[in-house]
C-alpha cells in the first residue's frame, strides 16, 4: 500500500517536471507515429508544436476508425484559423497583404509539419517566389546584387507590411539600409530623389537592361521630366557669357572629363544630391572640361 502511494507520488512529480511530457515525439509517446513514420525522420526545420503531439491541429472523428474510415481524422479548424490559434494574427495584416495570405493558404508556402528548407518552407527562396512570380523579371543585363543572391527578404516581408508592396520600409529609407544615406542628403537634394518612393522613379529595384538599373538611358530619363533642357540652351545662356543663341552640346560626343563616357546630363549634374547649386558635380563646373574658364 505504502509502495503504491509513493510510486504515484513519484509519477506525479515526474509529470510535473515534464518527464512524460512533450520534449520528444518518439513513437512510444505519440501513437500516431507508429504508422506515420515520416515524422520521425530528421528535417531542416520541424514545427515546434509537433513535440506536443498531433492533437494541436488534428482530431479523431467520433464513431470512425482510423485509418479504415475516410475522414476519420480532421483538422480541428481550417487553415488559417488553426494557425491563428498560436500565431498572432496581426502579423498577417497591414497596408499591403500578400494575396496568397488573403486567400488563406498558408500551406502554399509552408509545410505544417516539417520541411527540408528553413522556416518550414516548401521550397527555398527565391525558388518559392518564382513559383508564382515570373522569374525573367528578376534576370537582366544588370541585376541588383541582393536580388541576384536571392535575398528577397532583405526588402520584403513574406506576409504583410505597414508599407506598400510588403516592403520592410518605403524607399528611400529602405535603400539607406545598405546605401550610404550621406550620398543622397547633401546640401542640395534633387526633388525626385527626396520624395517618398522617389528612387523608384528612376531605378528598377530588381533588374534592368540599362546601366545602374535605370528605367531608361540617362538622357531619356532626365528629359522625361526636363524636356526643356534637351537642347543645351540652359548651359551657356544662363552663364551670361555672351554666346547669344549658342547651343551647348549635351549628348552624342565624348565627355572630355571622362573619356570612357559620352557627354550627357550626368556629365555635369548628379542625379541625387550635391554640395553645389544646380546639383553640379563640382565647383567651377566649366573648368571640368574647358581650361579657359
Ligand atoms: C495504424 C496506423 C495508423 C495510425 C496509428 C495513425 N494513422 Fe493516420 N493514416 C494511416 C494511413 C494508412 C493513412 C492513409 C494514408 C494515405 O492515404 O496515404 C492515414 C492517413 C492520415 C491522415 C490523412 C488522411 C485523412 O484521414 O484525412 C491524417 C491527417 C492522419 N492519418 C493523421 C493521424 C493522426 C493524427 C494519428 C494519431 C491520432 C494517426 N493518423 C494515426 C495510418 C495510421
Ligand atoms: C500545426 C498543425 C498541425 C499539426 C500539429 C499536425 N498537423 Fe498534420 N496536417 C496539418 C494540416 C494543415 C494538414 C493539411 C495539409 C494540406 O492541406 O496540404 C495536415 C495534413 C496531414 C496529413 C496528410 C498529408 C500529409 O502530409 O501526409 C497527415 C498524414 C498528417 N497531417 C499527420 C499528422 C501527424 C501524424 C501529426 C503529429 C505528428 C500531425 N499531422 C500534426 C496540420 C498539422
Ligand atoms: C498549437 C500551437 C501552434 C499551432 C496551432 C500552429 N503553430 Fe506554428 N509554431 C508554433 C510554435 C510554438 C512555433 C515555434 C515558435 C518560435 O520558434 O518562436 C511555431 C513556429 C512556426 C513557424 C516557424 C518555423 C521555423 O522553423 O522558424 C512556421 C512557419 C509556422 N509555425 C507555421 C504554422 C502554420 C502554417 C500553422 C497552421 C497550419 C501553424 N504554424 C500552427 C505553434 C503553433
Ligand atoms: C507566399 C508564401 C507564404 C505564405 C502564403 C505564408 N508564409 Fe509564412 N513565411 C514565408 C516566408 C518566406 C517566411 C520566412 C521569412 C524569412 O526568411 O525571414 C515565413 C515565415 C513564417 C513564420 C516565422 C516567423 C516569421 O514571421 O518570420 C511563421 C510563424 C509563418 N510564416 C506563418 C505563416 C502562416 C500562419 C501563414 C498563413 C496565414 C503563412 N505563414 C503564409 C512565406 C509564406
Ligand atoms: C502561391 C503563389 C505565390 C507565392 C509562392 C509568392 N507570391 Fe508574391 N504574390 C502572389 C500574387 C498572386 C500576387 C498579386 C499579383 C502580383 O503582384 O503578381 C503577389 C504579389 C506580391 C508582391 C506585391 C504585393 C503588393 O502589395 O502589390 C510582392 C512584393 C510579392 N508578391 C513578393 C513575393 C515574394 C518575395 C515571394 C517569395 C518569398 C512570393 N511573393 C511568393 C502570389 C505568390
Ligand atoms: C533591394 C530591395 C528589394 C529586393 C532585394 C527585392 N525587391 Fe521586390 N520590390 C522592391 C521595391 C522597392 C518594390 C516596389 C517597386 C515599385 O513600387 O515600383 C518591389 C516590388 C516587388 C513586387 C511587386 C511587383 C513589381 O514588380 O512591382 C514583387 C512581386 C516583388 N517585388 C518580388 C520580389 C522578389 C521575388 C524578390 C527576390 C527575388 C524581390 N522582390 C527582391 C524592392 C526589392
Ligand atoms: C540589402 C542591401 C541593399 C538594399 C536594401 C538596397 N541595395 Fe542597392 N545595392 C546593394 C549592393 C550590395 C549593391 C552593389 C554595390 C554598390 O553599388 O553599393 C547595390 C547597387 C545598387 C545600384 C547600382 C547597380 C549597378 O548595376 O550599378 C543601384 C542603382 C541601387 N543599388 C539602387 C538601390 C535602390 C533604389 C534601393 C532601394 C529601393 C536599394 N538599392 C536598396 C545592396 C542593397
Ligand atoms: C532622377 C533619377 C534618379 C533618382 C530619383 C535616383 N537615382 Fe540613383 N542614379 C541615377 C542615375 C542617372 C545614376 C547613374 C549615375 C552615373 O552614371 O553617373 C544613378 C546611380 C545610382 C547608384 C549607383 C552608384 C552611384 O551613385 O552612381 C545607386 C546606388 C543609386 N543610384 C541609388 C539611388 C537611391 C537609393 C535613390 C533614392 C534615394 C536614387 N538612386 C534615386 C538616377 C536617379
Ligand atoms: C521624375 C521626374 C524627374 C526626373 C526623371 C528628373 N528630374 Fe530633375 N527635377 C525634378 C523636379 C520635380 C525638380 C525640381 C523642380 C524643377 O527645378 O524643375 C528637379 C530639379 C532638377 C535640377 C535643379 C536642381 C536645383 O537644385 O536647382 C537639376 C539640375 C535636375 N533636376 C537634373 C536632373 C537630371 C540630371 C536628371 C536625370 C538624371 C533629372 N533631373 C531627372 C524632377 C525630375
Ligand atoms: C555641360 C554641362 C551641363 C550639361 C551636360 C547639362 N547641364 Fe543642366 N545645367 C548646367 C548649368 C551650367 C546650369 C545652370 C543654369 C543656371 O545657372 O541657371 C544647369 C541647370 C540645369 C537645371 C536647373 C535650372 C533650370 O534651368 O531649370 C536643370 C533642371 C538642368 N540643368 C537639367 C539638365 C538636363 C536634363 C540635362 C541633360 C539633357 C542637362 N541639364 C545637361 C550645365 C549642364
Ligand atoms: C562635361 C564637360 C563639359 C562641361 C562641364 C562644360 N562643357 Fe562646354 N563643351 C563641352 C564639349 C565636349 C564641347 C564641344 C567640344 C568643344 O568645342 O570643346 C563644349 C562646347 C562649349 C562651347 C562652344 C565652344 C565652341 O567652340 O563652339 C561653349 C561656349 C561652352 N562649351 C561653354 C561652357 C560653359 C560656359 C560651361 C560651364 C557652364 C561649360 N561649357 C561646361 C564640354 C563641357
């Protein structure tokens, strides 16, 4: 009698210590694993909740025998509700929400049990993304290094965000995570580069066929907003040097200050910001190419 009592006391203590609890999910402790042996195999990521058994998500249907009867085991709630039992719903809401999350298919990207990729993903990134997004848009003559390395998550959230396009921040702040903010915030800042999402007015964040991921070649890009400057009248006229109606070349010939490049708007102006007025590349601009001035 005494022995039985102390045995049950020991058992109670052991249960309280979690001895029979859920640290492992070997077949002896989880009867489901007797037959569902694949859940015993090691994997890159295993859903932590499996350790406490299968009943966190599945239940046996009364009156039916498993596995003989169809539908003998069901989810306690449909996806994604069953996931929201433990995962804070707010993470899946925001200004922009990923459509597959809106249409409630967590399992489009995650295996609910375990996976050979990190974070229970069904595939690695970016391969997973290219299942639904045309890969060719991310491949071109020049590719943004983080895109080329498949680091989609360095700019995007997978589910939802308080910014547009599931971004972790709006440009330019997003871009300053990796690009030195000082280069874009000198004394005179180009209005186009300063406004929210301004970087996207000129650059493709992923890939492109022009240098520096530009949406168009430099000259075309600049005159898309400054059509009045395309003839070069502004350069000489404004200096009031008495050249009358002369037109300064702005394209088509070599740039004397940079022999490997052709003359264009950025031979004299920086597209981002400058310590000099008119976004000039340097003080005494004319001297850059004309010794006589
Ligand atoms: C006696 C062996 C056995 C045991 C024990 C067992 N299963 Fe199954 N289970 C099966 C077989 C066989 C299938 C059918 C497999 C198939 O169709 O590919 C199955 C299918 C399933 C399915 C998918 C089909 C369905 O019915 O919706 C789920 C979910 C499932 N089992 C969960 C469980 C859970 C949870 C447990 C523990 C409570 C469990 N099983 C215990 C053998 C077993
Ligand atoms: C976090 C919730 C969750 C837990 C815990 C869970 N499952 Fe599932 N299981 C699911 C969901 C969701 C599906 C349906 C997957 C789908 O629709 O593609 C599923 C499907 C299945 C299936 C059929 C598809 C397949 O992958 O073979 C089996 C079998 C299964 N579960 C067995 C188990 C067993 C055994 C356990 C415990 C070791 C378990 N599950 C624990 C959520 C869970
Ligand atoms: C009973 C609670 C519970 C339920 C239900 C649940 N999870 Fe989890 N999930 C957890 C816990 C606990 C972790 C580990 C949390 C951590 O590491 O911070 C986790 C982690 C995850 C992870 C990250 C895994 C990793 O390796 O980093 C993913 C993805 C995930 N769950 C998806 C789901 C999905 C999809 C569903 C619905 C099918 C679901 N969960 C349902 C408890 C749950
Ligand atoms: C379009 C694919 C996709 C869908 C759909 C999706 N996820 Fe994820 N999820 C991911 C990716 C990718 C990560 C890993 C992000 C990383 O590497 O930091 C992730 C990470 C997670 C994590 C780990 C914690 C975190 O936020 O990093 C949890 C938990 C999670 N997802 C749960 C869910 C649930 C629940 C659903 C359904 C409501 C869902 N996911 C739908 C792609 C998806
Ligand atoms: C299951 C399909 C699916 C997968 C997998 C998927 N997406 Fe999507 N995603 C969509 C759909 C559908 C849209 C809406 C149409 C579009 O913009 O192409 C979308 C839109 C987006 C958007 C724009 C959101 C907005 O607010 O306009 C981003 C950013 C995005 N996905 C990134 C990713 C990344 C990164 C991955 C990989 C981690 C990924 N997607 C994986 C289906 C998917
Ligand atoms: C350097 C940051 C950055 C990286 C890395 C990045 N993106 Fe984006 N992505 C953006 C920005 C910024 C936008 C918004 C563009 C706009 O509004 O014009 C965007 C938009 C999108 C969109 C919406 C449709 C579109 O083209 O405008 C999808 C889909 C998308 N990204 C998928 C991906 C995928 C998949 C990867 C990885 C292969 C990835 N992104 C990597 C910054 C990034
Ligand atoms: C996760 C880090 C990261 C983020 C965020 C990022 N970039 Fe980059 N970017 C790089 C790296 C690395 C390079 C290559 C080295 C360099 O030029 O600094 C690069 C290069 C560039 C180039 C030159 C490409 C070429 O072919 O010459 C442009 C243009 C660019 N980034 C624009 C942006 C814009 C616009 C944003 C914000 C939407 C942004 N970047 C956000 C990492 C990043
Ligand atoms: C008005 C158009 C325009 C805007 C807006 C713009 N850029 Fe640029 N960017 C350019 C041009 C043109 C070049 C190529 C410069 C050259 O060839 O001398 C360039 C080059 C770059 C480079 C390559 C390195 C360098 O400085 O030459 C990076 C990185 C870059 N831009 C990031 C950004 C970021 C971040 C933003 C937003 C803060 C931004 N750009 C806004 C036009 C623009
Ligand atoms: C998306 C439209 C847009 C594009 C593209 C654009 N700009 Fe601008 N730019 C502006 C706006 C708006 C202003 C401010 C109003 C004004 O002076 O017209 C401005 C002003 C300027 C100024 C005067 C700055 C000052 O401090 O006085 C220069 C110089 C300039 N841009 C050069 C360029 C060059 C070079 C390019 C091509 C690399 C370019 N812009 C492309 C919109 C644009
Ligand atoms: C050879 C050098 C040079 C080149 C090339 C050049 N600019 Fe200028 N730009 C100047 C000078 C000098 C001024 C100063 C005008 C003033 O003081 O009023 C100026 C001023 C400007 C201004 C602001 C003043 C105004 O007139 O509104 C804009 C905008 C501008 N340039 C755009 C462009 C664009 C676009 C291109 C390419 C089509 C271009 N520039 C090519 C030298 C140049
Ligand atoms: C980036 C180089 C560059 C800068 C900076 C530059 N120029 Fe020029 N300029 C040229 C080139 C190239 C030509 C045509 C070839 C030549 O005559 O040297 C030219 C031609 C001229 C001509 C016509 C000469 C002739 O013989 O017809 C005048 C005048 C002139 N520039 C004035 C200026 C003034 C004033 C400035 C400063 C506001 C200036 N330039 C800045 C490159 C530049």
